[in-house]
C-alpha cells in the first residue's frame, strides 16, 4: 500500500523537486513533502516523522540525518540509511545515481523498492542532463578561447581566419594535444606578454 | 604506477593525502592517488563501503562507531594510520561572545576550564552546539569538556549535526549558539564576521587522534603491498608538513580551487596555530593546534580507539567491556609497524599507552629506543589507563 507511505524529499532546486515528486506520484504515493531549506534538517525531519527520506548524495546536509540513526528517546523511531535490508545492490545503485535513502526501522525492502526505483530513474536522468550541460558549457568555452587565439594569430601573422585555425590545428597535431588546449596556452601566453 | 582512489573531505587536515600526491611522496612509493573530494562524511563512508574508493580521510570515531554497530550499516574498517592529532576549534556567536565579555571573560584562547565556565554561565539553556558529524572527535571533546565542568552532556545540551560549510548560516539563522569545527571553517566564520573563536580542541585534550587513514578491513588484508605503500606515503607527507619551512608551500597547494578553494592566508592560521579570533581582529595562538608528525603522532594506538569506544558506549548505553573489546582491533598499530619496517623511522612497540597525564614529552618503548611522545594531557588532569579502565 504505497499510498500510506510518507516521504520527505530534500531538494533545494525547485524544478528537480517537482520532477521527483511527479515521479513518486506516478507510482501511487500521495504523502510527499519537500524540504528546500536544509537549515535544522534533522529537526524538520523529526517533526514530520516520515517513513522514508530521499536526499541528494551531493547535499552536505545529509550528515545532519546521521544523528537520527541514534534513537534519542524511546518514543522516537530510529532512522537507518537504507543499506541494512539491501539484498540486490539497490542501495549501491541509488548512491551511484546520486540519491541516498533513509528509512525508519522495520520498513520492508519490498515496499521501498518501487520508491527507490522511481527515484533512481529520476536521478539518473538528472545525471545525464548535468553531464550534457557540462559538456555544452565546456564546448562553448572552448569555442570562445579558440576564437580569441585565432584573432591573436590573425593579427600577429597577418593571415586570414582559416589560415589561423590551420596553424592552431597543425600545432595541436604536432604536440598531440587538443586544439582548445593549444589555443588556451596561446591566450595565456599573450595575456602574460601584453 | 598503481592508481589508488582515496576519498577526503576538503579540510586542512586532509593535507597529508594532498601533499603525498602533489609533492611526490605517493609517486616515490609507485602510487598515483586519485583524490576524490566528498561533500559530507556520510558520503566518504559510503564511498569506502561500496568500494568507490580504496582508502579514505576519516573522522577517527567513525570506524569505531561502525565496530560497535552504531550509525547504520558500515562494513568493518581499519584505521591504519592517524593522519593528524588535534585541529578543531570551538567558536561562539558574537552575541554570546559579547555576553561572556560583559561577565569579565577575556578570550585567552587557552584555559579550557575558564572558557567552559564562562560559556556555561552566559548561555541560555540548553546550549546549542553544531558539530560536523555525530561520530567525531568534535562531539567527544565537547561532551568530555562540558561534563567535566558539571554540565551533563549530551543530555542537557543540544548537540546538532551541521555541515561545516553551513555552520555560519546556522549561526545567522539562530539555530546554534556555538560550534566545534575543523579549519578552515572556524577562521572563515571569523572572517565573515559571524563568530568569535573560544578555544582550540587541543586545550581540552592536548593530543587527540582527529583523522585517520581508513580502509575496508578486507581490502587492507588482501592488499598488503598497496596498504604499506600508502601508509609510508602519508607518513612522509606528514613529516614534511611538520617542518615549519614547508607551511607556506603547503597552504598554497591546499588553497587551490581543486582542493580547499580557500585563500592561503586563511589556511596559514590553522597550520601555524596563529589565529585571528574575532571580527575585531584579536590575535591568539595555540602551538599544538594541529599535529601531523613527531612523537609517534601517526601511530594508531589501540588505547585511543578504546577511549573513543568507551565514550560512545557511555552515551549510547552500550556495554562498556564489549565496546572496548570490539574497538580494540580497529586501530591497527601492527599494520603501521609493518609498513615502516626498514624505513628507518622509529615506531612504538606497544599497542596501548596511558592517555593523558603528562605535560612534557615522555619516552616510550620503540624499535630504535629513541622515541618520545608529545605532551598528552586532558584539561581536567584525568588519565585513561586502558588496562585498568573501570
């Protein structure tokens, strides 16, 4: 009965939080709360008393949840990182995807499985998006530095743009480096000399 | 060259690992360290547990807690070397500092008993203190200190886990009144005008094992050569770090964006023990603020592990004898001794020593008979004798 399971998602990014909540709703969960400000995280989690907490592995506030693993009073339900009941590498897959799960004592792996599967799928998607974003950012930066290097060569050698790029490419091939790296060295050297 | 991946949290006391890689101590041992910064201690622990890294920079109580079954699942870990002794600092909000000054306290940054009494007297109950992790020397020192001064801890204080990078924010938001963190976070709180430093951890216990080099016990067992190479590399890096002439270079390397990404002059404060303690610019010093080498600093003493285990047992209600026994095989002085055999470096012969009780260097049985321990004293002059622990 997934709909009775209460879940907290700790996620600062609004868009990501929405997306994770949607994925959890899709599998039938109704009781979902998002915490965006991790200040006093342990206190916030304790007040809500959920069955499961999902948190991004890269969130430093994750350490605050570790104090919930020690039961402070007989009434509190100790929380455990979801590893103990793991039989098929689900916890490892989750960590690799970038999400860690804390569950209350006694929650069965069978009930958690669909939740984690949904979270893992969503986090994997974010991981891919993040990689793509980094790659396109990098490509943009490379293009900018190559343009600057071409400009420097055109001025210094009196050649046109194609010839300048040819010079860069030949140097890169000779040195076994990338065109962007050669361009970078040239721009750095020019900055030092000017 | 063999590549080894090592997890760490970007802190000043990750220096032995960073320096081992950057200055060639690892390469001398045929190792290329792939240093992986982690956003949190739970993350470093997971990386080690799941085999994403082979070794890690770790809070000394974490492998002990794992051996006692505390803090969720963790595979058995071995501490094969102590990476650093001391290195934490306690700070208070500026409002609390003002109140303490008003009551006549002078912020001498030295006397733990006077500082603690001033803090207890000035604070609203319960005192709320941020620490980076539930299983940390930070927590242990705070609890020991406050208890010794008559404030029952952790029962009557509110010790909260706050990531170091958010300690300043937690103070601003009124979540905590005080903190205990590793550098550079204490100095950064001062720099941002958020807090005043009260005391170095070294003033509570002058020689506490702070971070260890941790490995999965099964990995350490089946990779003796790599284990020994890594131990020697970090020991030599620690020895280099202990030379005053090295510190400028060390802080420049640690300051790099790929490591701590903090200005070098901030890192100098912790490395030299010369602190700016308040936003008003007051200066104070602590000569043994962080220790990387000398006096068998890097030797993992079983008695240190047992001291930690007994503190943890006391506040979690675990059986004392069983806890001491479970922890006694976590700090592996024997593996450390193996690694340094033939290196020309002197290593203690015993696994245990009395913790506390001496304010001057003290001779100890060692391989070459020329080793003396650095001063090791609790501020309240108590001692811990692992052989007769009550």
